[in-house]
C-alpha cells in the first residue's frame, strides 16, 4: 500500500511515475506489434539499394506508425501522460544500453545492434513528435485562458462605469433621444428646474 499511500500523511501519492512506467510498457507493446507486422512487407516492397539506408528508412516508417497510435494518449484528461511515457521509454533504452555494456564483446555488439534497430527510432521519433504536440497544446491552452472575455458594451448598465461629462452635469438621461431628456433643454429651462423645482 505504501506504493500508493504516503505512510506519514496517509494521503494518496501522485501516481504519475507509475502511470508513466505503465504507459511506456504499453508503448513498447505497440511498437513491438508494428515491428512484427510491418517489417516483412517493408523489406519486400521498399528497397533503396543500400541495406543500411533501407533499414534506417524502415525503422523510421515503423516508428512514425507506432508514434501515431501512441499519440492517442493525448485523448486522456491528463495530457502529461503521453510525453512522460516516452521519457520512461527513453529510460528503458538507457537501461538496456547499460545492461548491454556489462556483456562480453560479441554479445554486447549484438545487443547494441538490436537496441539501435528496434529502440532508437521509437525513442527519438516518439519524443520529438509527442513533446512538440504537448508544447503546442500547452501554448493553445495558455492562450485561451489568458484571452479576455468579450464584453457587449451596448448592453452594459450605466451602473459600474464612470459617467460622461454630460451625464455628470445633466443626469443619467443626458443625450437620450426623447424630448423630455435634460440634454435637450436650454440653459434657462435647466435653471428654472433647478431653482424652481417644477416641471416644464
């Protein structure tokens, strides 16, 4: 239980690390599926003459296909899951390289070749694509949250705004189109109303 609950505060821990690890495992399965399905058709139909260049192009195509499916993780409410999953995938790649370095020379060269063939493309392409999408989504969200709400000034009540000079002198009805408004009276009529207190 201590994996999910902090024993000191008895509160649930932030599971983002565990979710990132599980997401990376899911991404590994997705890339493994695409390598299994697409490797043979690509070698039969896509040949560039140079074996090394052909292998690199095949790896890039498979990595792009797998990354496109992995980007569906952006449909989850927490948009950090996809990029953090690819960070965990990069950690897996680094740990695999460390494990390969502990082997003897022949086994190490074979292991590093397999890591480069099946792991380097997904990690590099996936991180490049997913972090670009994440930063774009983050920028869009910040722009939307910082944009001021439009205000319909035509329907704003006079209360809560500074009165104009005419309204301060002649009242809130100054300048209204009807003839009874104070803005349409002469100075003599205004003086008679002010001192006399009667209606004209």
